[in-house]
C-alpha cells in the first residue's frame, strides 16, 4: 500500500516516524476504510477482534504476581481476586524458569525472589488451593520450562475435578524471544522450537480453551526495541511457530485460533495505540493470504497489553502511577483482551499489596468511571491515528521483508544481527535521555530535591523461603513412589530422543511428583543444552 506524504517539521515518534503539525483528509488519500479498517469483529480486525468489544465484556485485569513460597503467593492471589481482579498472572522465580530445583547449588540465592518457587506438583497444588480454577483463567510467564509448568497446572486442575473444557489460560512458551532478549533458555534453538510446537499441538488436541503460546513482543520492547521492531519481530516469531507446527502435518486452521500475543504499552501514546491496530491488521492478512486459513478465529490477534516496566523510574516513583494509567489507556484504546498495569514501586522490587491495589484500581476506574468502554474503537477514523498506523505498517512490513530475505528470524538471531539492531536502538534512546533530548519528568527535567524514593514502602521477601522450599522438596521426595518417578523420566528421555511429542510423558512424570529439575534434566540428557556464543 502506498501512502501520501507531505512536508514535515522536526518532530517524530519514539520509533522515528515524522509527525506533522496537523492531519486532515488529504493524508488519507490512498486510504480505503473498508479494506484497512473494516468493522469491529470483522476482517482485518483493525478495529478490534470482537464486534462489541468491552460493551460485552471488559478486558481481563491481570496483575502480574508471585513471590516466595506457593502458600504465600496463594494468599496474595486470593487478596487480588477479592479486590476484583478477573484473571491471574503468575510470576515464577528464576530457578523454576531455568529448570532448577530449589536445592540446586546454583539456585539457592534466587529461590522465591522474582517470582514464586515451584519444584513439584505439590507446589502447584498449594499455589491454587481454594482457588476456583474452573472459573479463573491463569497466565504463566514461563518459557524454557513451560511444558513442565503447564503439565503441573493441568494435573492440579484435573485433580480438583476440572474438565478439559474448563481449564483456561495462557502459557507464554515463546522461546524465540528468550534467545533474542531474556536469555532464560535451556535447550538448543531447534529443540526449544520443537518443544514449543509440542505444547501447541497438544493443547490444540486436548485443551480447547487454553492458549498454548503468547508470542511476546513485550520483552523485546523491554530490551529496547522500538514499536516497529517490536511488532515486526513478534509477527516473524509467530510465523516461525506456525511453520513448526504446520510441518507436522497439522492444518493451521486447527491450532491458529488459540495463538495469542503480548505487546508492551510504552509512553508514546498515539504511536502505541496505532501499533496495536496495525498488529491486528497485519496478522489477519498473514493468516489469510499466506496460510489461506478459513476460520476467522485464527486470524484474530488476541493480545495481552503489559505496561512497560522499562519506562518506570526510581526517582519520584509516585509519578509511575500516572505512567501506568496512560499505559492502561493505551491498552484499552488499542483494543487489548487483557491488561497489566505496572505498580509504581516496580523499579525497586516486587509490588507491595498497596501498590498492586492501586495498579488494579487504575484499571477498574478506567473500566467503570470513564465511559471509555461504552463504544468500540473510539479513536477509529482519526486522521492522525490512521496516518500513523499506515506509516507504521509500511515500516513494519519493510523490516519483515528484509529479515525474511536474509534467511529468516532464527538465522538473524543465530548470527546476532537482530540483537545488535535492537541494542543499537536502545542505546540511541538512552542517549536521548542522557542528553535531555527526550524528557523523563522527575529524572532529567523538573527534578525534585526530595528523597521520596527513600520513603515509599518496599516489599521484602521472607528470608525463610529457601528453607521452606528445601523442607517441602525433601518431603515430596520421601513420600513419592521413586521407582515410578524414574520409570517416567526414562520414558520421557526416550520419547525426546525419538522426536515424539513429549507433553504426555511430562504429564505422566508430573503425576508421579517428578520435579522441575528432574524433568528438565531428562530432556537435557536427550537434547543437550544451549551454550550462548560470546
């Protein structure tokens, strides 16, 4: 699509797109509303993936939470649900993310620190004790060990009496962005993609309401990518997963409806709103034109909007409440299906109950007091927004085309070229802040002399977490049927070597109370580990 351009001044968006003094109908001379926008709930879904959007159901409010022991996080989950949260979003600690049990020598300083510690099915059962899994959808931010955590959640839910149709939620399971940005990988790239595909295939067949992946541009944005890079790399990652599952002889129509996404909500308000609209439009076209799928549900870019933690400041942290409010508005006006608002103290530590409540209340006030959800896509048709969306689309497609012509996203990651581009963008953005070319209120402009950051309450994790987890793990190993554990771990290792879908074997091992570390070790024995090149 060719879009009209005019003379511009020197202002631009965070992604470097030029911004003119004003916009009017001439800026949309090549713009066909029926083609580019359609109606809400209809292809290409630019205006939203559902016809009545928040008039029918307000977005799911998920405050990312998890710390310490499963029992402590369980109480916190119940508190959030009592305050009106409508879905759970689980943070796992670093050892769990890396496939290590709490008694591993490398793990002990990190147990329960940045999320809840999960070693075995017993921990998952404690985490959801007294919580109605059949009525609550749960999001797990987990990748390298996503198959293990999902298996534990499935078994825990079924032990509560939940049917397969009642188990709903999302497991992040996006290994591409781990190699690109976060680095909590375990297995080599090929096997990591295979494992992600196993989860997608297994859920498509067995758990119709569970999203087996959330392709996450959010973390790429946290690394420092701009909006153009974020969407382009997210779509390329999604294409890679589609190709992985399609190569198994599975029709794309059979699994595409359960694919989901996560994008960040940063600070450039209109560019961020436009980004969500463009992502929906491009994904719909990719699924229709590249894969010729027939089911409109598979064309829907269902997205979880997360406020960007990278935008929060440690100086004058109460300013982060305003930043979180604006990021929530971006998610709402961008048409997200679920939203997380960062707590104002996340630049320091895990949120306190008070800061988490304020973040949740931010969503509730916007949903209940502002009237914003009363109409679908209230910004649709804005000359500025639609022109900005067109400019974003052109830039995103150009980046996708360049990466695909150079051999694809996986090759770009292996060569390190795309990481370097993102880091260069992050460096340029930070340089703008350091030079005062980009304003961060309270940090490099309007700086207060007060020590407000020293007076806010900070969440402190209990020093007893490690011992509690060690005791719990020891008890599980003493009471379980260890011969059964070894039998299932051997079966799992053999299945991995033979290239079978490992999900059924992981579930069988979980039922025997095999631990995260033991299951990860069985897979390492078959696949090896990924060693990052220096």
